[in-house]
C-alpha cells in the first residue's frame, strides 16, 4: 500500500472498496484490490473529493418465448453498466472523513470516521506472490518460527541473567531484568489499549528488552503512546523503589531506583530507534507549517541549552543529534501512512515527554546529592 493511510474500507457490490490518502494530497481508490480512481498530489489535500468509476454487471433474465409452446422459458444474460461514485469530505487536523457511496445516483451507504476508527482498524495486507525456494527465504522462515517460540524468550532471558550476573551480581541481575520487564510491559499495555495483538516480551543480552506485536500502528498518537508508556512504567517503578528505600533504609533499593531511572532516561533520548526518537519524530512529522517547525526548533534549543547549563553533557549531546536527525526527515512528513497528531496532540505529547524526562532526571539528581559515591554514578554518566 506504499506510504498512504487507509482512510476508508467499506463494502461495495459485495467487494471491498478501499480509499487511501496522504497529507501530500494523493488519493487512490481500490475496488476488489484493483485501482479504479486516483488523484495526484496537490496543495488541496482536504475538503470535498469525489471518485467515480464504472462497473459492468452481467445477470440472468427470464424471457418468455411466445411461439408454439408459450410455456418455454429461455434465459438470456443482461449486462448493466453501474456508475459507482464515492464522495468524501476530509479533514486532517483533527482527523475526520464523511463519505457517501452512490450507485447510479442512488445512495447505498454513508458514514463518518475519526481518529478512534483509524486507531482500531486493521490495515489491509497486500497479497504477495509466493517466492521460489531460497536459502534466504528458508532462513527468514526459521527466524520467524524461532521468534514465535516461547523457548526463545526463556533462552534470551537466561542469557541476559548470566551476562548481567557476570558484570554485576546475581541479585542485581535479577533486579535489572525485572526493571526491563516492567519497562517493556508498559509498551505491551499500550498496545493492548489500542486493541493490538501482542507477541510478548524478549529480554536481549546487553541490548535491553523488546515488546512485539503482530499488528501495525496507524496513527502518530499510537506511536507516541506506545513509545512513552515504557519509560512511564519505568518512572513509576523508580518512585516505588524510592519509597521502599525511605521505608527500609536499604541502599540496594536506592541504587536500583537510580539505575532504573538512568535506563529509562536513555530510552527517551531523541534518537531512533529509541523510544524518545519515535516520540519526537511523531511530533515533528505531525507539524504541517513552518511556525510549528520553528517552535519545535526553539524548544529543542532550550532543552539543549538547559542540559549544558546543568552540566548534563551526555543528555545535551544526544538531544542535539536527535533534533538534527528529525529536522532532516521533516520534509518527508507528508509521505507517511500514519495519521498525524493534531495541534492538541502535538502540545500534549511534548509536555508529556518533557515531564517524564524531567522526573527521571530529578530522581537521579536526588540520589547524586545523597552523599553516597555509588549513587552519584548515573548522574556522572550524564555529565561525562
């Protein structure tokens, strides 16, 4: 389906009628997976649009032969030409599309869709012709089978436990894997909220964790929510561990809360494929005007300057890299198949991101000034 968003998928004469579009103004209409109408890119990417095509339908008819035997019935085929017309009124921010389907000027269907409908839809998968046998295809099939097997999760988790036990201690390795599981579970819960089928969590040695789903996202809001919920769950875990530390005085919980905050903060760095890269890319790609791009640049500059002022060189350096990366890809925003964030979504996502980052930094800052040399290590990493 290329880089277009599936705007509509309804029944028409017993076959699927699918409308795809993009912010660039492209629109394509498919009937029974065949392209029947197309509108090229243009500045007029909203408002009223109409697609029209013809369908020839052959049906049987019963005609009486009034000859010697007036009871004889001879069927003869009748071919009709039907004019199919799809009228739509499209608005991108906030997203809504109102449609009417007419057959020979007679309305047969109408309705309206909004962002919630796009989030819940399952995108149409194009039929791919089967490939001939190849070692590459066999390897790909083997990888998919392994990835879906539960035993692989256990093996990867065991390898991670052994690796982290060798680097730190067995107790800290168990606690670290638990932190990674909580982080990835945040992603899983967000996927489930959007009705997506999940494959589970994989803990990969030295690379962290991975939450997988069988379904693809359809909107930038899904990308933001799924990406940020991992660090949010991690933040909540650090707060719980801080509370346990205050209640027990056991420095183990303090170190775990601090280190867990560092892990989740690194995940929020604005570089891909980290969570922060997905969040800021979705915000940046949803900005349509130059004013929005300037506002995003000013916000990034303030964040970079503030990080350097606080001596957080590590954080400031990667914020600069992420900002440049997103700015370079900003021109491709209209070619995405993902529904962009509206103005409210852009502002809310930005505030949500900043508050989460600030809260994680605050936890690390608190422990760095506790007087314990070990607890100040994560903050030293940010300052290095």
